């Protein structure tokens, strides 16, 4: 099994590797865990903007997302707000659009 769904509606993606020209590359994968400081869920997911979705690294778990406004950060990269619901929990996050497909997310109140 590649994705581990935890007891507290958490998720950890595993075995995120690809081979290219005889070399193996590995990604940390997507995860949603519980932040010990806040008690809320947060983590990393991946944007599938062309489909209007976010999901795991492999792309076999995808959920509809709202892609909000874009802005240029003080570092010069382009970021975009994203919100979505997964397993009846609402999340909001920042899509680091100019450098990758990574979206840093945080659970928000209903």
C-alpha cells in the first residue's frame, strides 16, 4: 500500500520514486498530519491546476480545489491561494506556483 491513512484523518504518502535514464529520483510525497502546537492538521499536497484539483504526488488521490488570487512574494516568486475540502475538513494553503507544484496547507475552521 502506497498511501497510509491514519486514525485521525491524517495521510502519509510513501514510495514516491521515479526512474529516469538509469537514475532513481525520490520525492517526500504528500502528507497531512496533526501539528503538535496548534492541534490542527497541516501538510503538503500537490497542485493539479489544469484540472482544478489538489492531490497526492502520484496523482491517484485528487480533490476539487479553488485556486484564488496570485501575488509576487518579496522573494520574486509567484504564489497563489488555494482552498479545498478533504474528508469533511476544510483546508487553505499557498501554492508555490513559480517553482513547483507544492501546496503548503492548513486546516481551517468550518
